[in-house]
C-alpha cells in the first residue's frame, strides 16, 4: 500500500498556531468632524470602543500611556493614560461619544483619506507604552471600520501523479479575522509551475496551466462570521491534470480571487507550497525501431545490426551457414527450434522449423522481410545483403531490469551489455556497451525518445536529437 506523506504534517511544527496566533483586528472607529476645515487636522475617535479596548489591554498593565501606532510602531497620537486600571483622556470629548484628537498634518492626511474612501489600512495598533522608555508593553491591531479579513491555509499531499485524484487528501483552513461576516466566499485550488501565484479569477480547467483552478477545485462558502474558523473539504473529485509536467510544481488555495469581498488585507488570501509530481514506474516501456537493418558480408562473414545509424549488435551472438551461393541460414543463439533462411537471388526470408540448423528440409513460413542485395547470382555469392527488420522493438522492464531486443516477436540480440539509468521518475537513459559517445533517453511521460551525444551517461549533459522511435508505456 502506497504511503502518502502530507505537507500538513511536514509543516505542522512551523505552521502550528499560524491562524490562531495572529490576533484578529478590532474596530476602533474614527470619523472626520462635521466642522473639519483646513489646518485643523482633527479626527473623532469612538470613545466607547476606545474605553473597551484600553480596559482589555490594562488588565495586565497597571500603568501606561494609551497611544495609536502606525505600521512602523511610530506613535501617531497619545489618547491618554491608564493608572490602576482607570483611563484618563488627554483630549476633549464630544457628546460623550467621541474623543477629539489632533494629528500631525501628514498623518491626518493619510488617515482622513483612508477613512473617506473606506480603504483598507492594515497595520495600525492601539498600544500601551512605557512613558519613560517609550517601549510597547501591550497592543491590539485595530481598523477604523467594520471589515472582513479572510485567511487560508492549504493541507495537501506532498507527492502526486499526473491524473491522480486527491479526493479527501486536500483540506483548507479558512478563517475570518475581520470584524464582520464575509459572504459567498469562493475558494479555488490552483496548480502552478512557479510560486509567483497571483490573486486573480480564472476558469476551472481539466488541463494543466499556470494558476488555473483544478477540476472540481472550487467551493463557495455561503457565510463566515467574524472570528470564525472552519475546515473545508472539496465535494468533487479534485484531480491533478493528466498533462501536468513531472517535477516540482506548486499547489495553492485562493480565497476570493475575484476580489468581490472588501477586506482589511488580501495578503493572507493565498497559501501555497510545493508538490512533487512523479510518474509511477511502468511495468515496461517499448521502443519501436522501424529503421533497423541486419547487414551481412559473405566474404568476411561480417554481421551487424544497425538502427538510426547506431549499432545494436556486432553479430557475435549469431550463427551462419552457407547452403548455396545464394542461400544462407542464420540463427540467433537464443533460438532453439527455428532459424531464418535467406535466398539472395529470390530476395526472400523464410522461418524454418522441423529441421536442424544447417540442414535442408523442414517447414518454411515466409516472413515478408525486405531483402536488399549487392552483387551475386545463383552461382556467385553477393558482396553484401541487408534485411530490413521493420518490426524491431527494444523492451525494458524496470522492475526486473530486463532488456529484450526482438524482431517479428523473436529475440535478435543477447542483452547483458546494456546499461540503464533512471534519472527521474519518468526519464530513463539506456546505453549499449559498444556506444562510446552517445546514448538514448526515453521519456515515459511524453512518450518520446532522443539520442544524446557528447554528454556523460546518467546526466543532463549533451546534445539532444529526436529519435523517430514511438514509445509505448505498459502500466
């Protein structure tokens, strides 16, 4: 049974408490006064909210200054002080509802613009500071009006295969850190070739693409209350696309990719991590070597088998018997009950059974192999003849590391002198012992073969040339 390792387990220590550990921003409403005019730089701060938040902070601090801090922890304004749990304000109050606070011109301009436009301004804090040392003792993140704030975390398997169903192995932790409910939250699980994933809407697709939501990788959450956190499982059969390129990819979850929900921050609407896409080891792969030929020169008894201008055999595992000037019997050492007989005058090849090698007789079956002959006649041997072995296949079984080179379903080469290197889950390099400066590489994902020259075997080096040798993968 295949053991699945979950990224959520790998990141457990690092990410534990990530969602819970970041404090939810609280609302500290501020308004522009009705009589606001040039140079006044005054804002009204909601007094009831300020008292509540200050009291919460003061529970652990007996004495401190109450201040508003910006993103750099710089004090924008001091509201008052706390002594023995009681708040004392440094500014006038308006209708017992607002605290009237003056700001520096630049700070006022920034705050007033954000308040008028109701734009998200994260990073502000209500803090208790040590008046003498100027250090922050306690703080609460604040916003100036009610907003939602979505945060996501993706849990997923660290390994997957092209076309694999992730089923219930993918979950999303979704939290609303804002102060009001978020409605109709769209979650998308996307796959990407890099980690530069953008928060943008895209159509769900069954094929791989950059930042494209997976098939059945979209869910809509009707509503999530402020402070609520849920675990989301996808109802459909969430699948890795069949054409996903093996290697390191990235899986991510996006919340509200279309940007329909007004939030305090969109920075926590994406969570991503790498996922290794691997191709399972096949039962076997087969290369169809349509350009294979067997050469024989009777004068020297020179035998060799060549494909794509590459030697496959030096003929040392073949036997030959000259029956007539125009008739030859050949037999591979692994053939036990048959042999081939070539008539160079008639230019035909027969499979002979029922008689010993180098003997006349037996039962023949024409193989349909094309024979090319140079010279010769019924009385004179040819200088050379060639058999075109159109049905030649190289088969490799990774499990047993067994090679088979065959033509017309018969072995034509003894293969202990072949080497193999599995560079990736889908990438095999093979080399015959007589090859010095080149080797082949088979991609079981793309089902392609190439010849590599000038490089080191079992490496990514060298010059690549495509091979017209179709690949069949047996799973």
